[in-house]
C-alpha cells in the first residue's frame, strides 16, 4: 500500500519559489506501475490539478501554471518534488501530492496535504 | 479546458436518505469521470472511477452512473460518516479538472 507524505516550508514570500517534496513509501517511485502528481486547494475552495509526472520522466502541467511549474523525481530518495516560481498570495493553498496506477486516470493515493501560505 | 459543474452546490439530508449529486462536463468525456469524497482537514478519497466502478473498500451504498456529459453519484442510504464534500473530476484530457464540489451536511 503506497503512502505519500508532503514536506516543505509552510511560509513563502511573494515573488519567491515554492518548493515541496513528496516522499513515497510502500513502493518504488521509479516503478513503471505508477504516476505521480500535485493538486492544490486554496482555503475554502475547490481542487486544482497542478501537474503529473510519469516514470519515463514525461511531465504534464496545467496550462494556467505551466510557465511557473516544475515537477521532478529523485529516484535515490524515492521522492518527487514541486517547484512553483514567482508566487503570489493567490498561490496560498493546501498542496497535496498524489499517485495513481499507470493506465488509470485517477489518483487513488494521496498525501495528507500541507498548507503553504504566501506572505511577506 | 473541459469545465465541470456540479449540482446542487450543497444539500442538507438526514441519515437514511437517498442522495443524488449531478456532475456535468462542458463536452463529452466518455466515461472518464471520477468521484472523490473530502472531509474537513483531510485529503480527498477516491470513491468511484470510470463513472461507475466502485473503488476497493468503498461501501456499496455509493454508486455512479452516466457517460458523455452527464453523470450522477448516488448514496443509497446516507450514513453519519458520509457527511462531507464530494467532487467530480474528469480525466479525459489535460488539464485534469474538478467540479466545484457538493457539500452534504446534516439536516
């Protein structure tokens, strides 16, 4: 059973880069069986897909964020990460990492989420 | 982008009630529709995938139906632990998009 856990700063200054890491346990992040993604949820609002990455290294980003987002994998640490540059208050949200089975089109493994606040 | 809408945005119901939530896509998404349940302070939990397939471990009182643009999530007999917000999600094309959510609370 896969388990995912987000980590990273809870406070980021405007114009800086938000960096989060998701540590995966119970399975290998480099397995061809899984794909990984990030989803965020502003306080009191709905869910927004940020992007996904596959074992091949292929990445898919939400066009609304694409110019500012990078998702990457660190196989040595069994982790994947999110970088979001030039943040503003609008990027304040709970950020979830998630995983799914390749071939499926949904996320069935989720981290608990981490709140990131953008403020000076 | 494919836009997802849900109705109602909220509803009040009693334990034992039958509850139906509707999700509509702005274009046909075949059966690439998933449903999630989210409780306050928790991550979303997958309930239904591919419009009508029940995720392992999810009680059988949850069911999904539909294809194309119109979908429904039904809870046949609402239980106390079902009070939550429900989101539909299309996975037909990127960007993956979610509906705005339907909050189910206690009457």
